């Protein structure tokens, strides 16, 4: 399918799921209610993250020009962009898929895949979990693992930039 064609697969899937819920609700409501409660609980947990990401997207669209994004996060900004990708990945919270729209916007404004790969790689390092990791594995192991992950994220980002520069992406 061409990128310009609109796909309705997601809508079809949603309609099928709704139809199944209605059928099950008509046949056995006691089976449906726990599922609905669980779904609403998930939605309640996701809505604040949606709000934060939406606010970031709005702020990004209002205040960030393609020039400023390229200036601070583009290839010409040197090592600073890697530090921003590393720090941003480490402090980012919420489900990973919530970050995809913002990363897509950054890509539209000229960010390379290497920056995105480094950001996503560093999401595995979670500051709130480091104390627990130190308790279970020790300080040396935790520091070595974090440094290896940070180093490999930059290497992975550089590899992605080479692949992207070669026209493979």
C-alpha cells in the first residue's frame, strides 16, 4: 500500500472489538463487567500521560521551529545532542508508545534516526529503579551496566545515522 493511501484497518478492528463486546454483553454480562472495569482502569492510568504528551506536542508546535530543532538537536550541534538524547531517554516516563508522536514530530523537523534510537535505548535506564538495582546487584554492577547502556546507545545512534545517510532508511 502506498503511503498516500488511507488505511481503515484500525477502524475495522475497533468496530469488531465493539461488536464482540456488545454480543458478549448481551449473552453474559457478568463476563463483560470485569473486562470493562479493567479497561477503564487502564484508560484512567493512561489519560494523564496522554495529557502530558499532548501538552508537549502543542508546546513543541508553538515554540519550536525547524531551525531551532536542527540547531539544538541536529547533526551540527555535536556532542550536546547525544547528551540531550541520553538525558531525555533516562528521565522520560510513561509507556513507550506515548512518545512515538513526539519523536515523529522531531523527525519531521529534521532530527535523525540516530537521535531517536539513542533516546529510545536510554529509556531502559530508569532513575527510580536504580536504588533497587543497587540493592539487588550492587553499586559496581549498576554503574557498569548503566555506562555500557549509555555508550552502546550512542554507538547504536551513530550506526543508525550511517545507515540513514547511506539511503537505507
